[in-house]
């Protein structure tokens, strides 16, 4: 019998044909990414990440995030095209801080969710991030009580890498499976770090790695449930608190 995570992973490989407005899906890049052109919106109103030079007809083709669902979270209740940019970096240190991300599609700097008192940040879930599509620097989720990364399915680009660290209740990370682009931080050879999440299984790490492989995004896990301890220094990536 397949697990819910396995079922969602399989769904990511399904090509959904969109009729009418937006750009039609002509290729899903082996399960991740939908072709779109700069002259048309993606079917789900997401950014079109450009892939290169224009073709003979002058059309530049890119990729949209292949969002099939939002897991346990509802879809954004507001028009994503009407979303706004939060200028600069943002630290979420309490549940009330999430209000700053209302209607936000882009964070112009670093986005960190953590408890600076060394306790577990009580968020419950990340559903209020369901419209977030771009982070122009690093994304860090650390020392929270979340069990899944549902709510991050819209996220298609993170310019500075991702660190999911020290979340003791985390068991499912497929909310990141729509990523199309993530830069490797200096001194690393991976773009997504899953570290010291005590209940996150090796299978869950491998599922996300398989989902992001077609986009060329490398996932590295250490110190998770029954996994090898971390030997990498996380200080620089997590930043000073």
C-alpha cells in the first residue's frame, strides 16, 4: 500500500492539460516544471523562470512550478497575480509575525523562521506561506513545531539555498517538491539541507531528492532520524541570531 507521501510524489509526475487562459502545458520536464513563455502567464499564475535564449520565433521559454496540490493546506484564497513583494529580509520569530507574509509572493532578501529563545517556534503549519513563490536569498526553517512543509508548494525559486534544521516533529518535506531553481551557497555542493530533524526519515529525504533531481537541485541530509551525524558546519548557513 502506498503512503500519502508516495502518492503525492507520484502526482508530481502527472502532466495536467490546461485549456483556456494561461499557457498550455507542453512538457513537464520528466515530472518537474511546465513550459511557459514570457508572453503568457503560467496556468497557476506563477512566475515563469526563463531557460535561455529566444527561439527562431522570438519566444523565450521557461518553467512554472508544477503545483498539483497544497497538501494539508488550502490553496491561496487571494489572486496570486495580485501578490506583493516584501522588500528586504524577514525574520519570523512568533506566529503573529506570519501576518507580514500576507499576500506576499516574493521576499526580497533572506527569510528565516526560528525561535531566538532556543525553544520550539509554535507555528502549527506553514499554510500562510502558500502564495510565496520567490525568496531572493536564503530560506531557513529552524526550531519550529511543524510536521510537514505543506504551504511551500508555490515556492519555485530560492536564490541562496534552503536549510531545514532542528525541527523535531518534521516527517514530510515534499512541500518543497515544486522548486525549479535554488543556488548552491558558497562552500557547499548542495542547495537544500535537511539536518537534525529528529523524526524525519531517510526515506523522506530520498523522496524529496528524487523529486528535485530533474531540476538539478541537490538535497543533502544529515543527523535526521537514524541517519549519519552532521559533519558540515551550519553556522554560516543559518546566520547569526
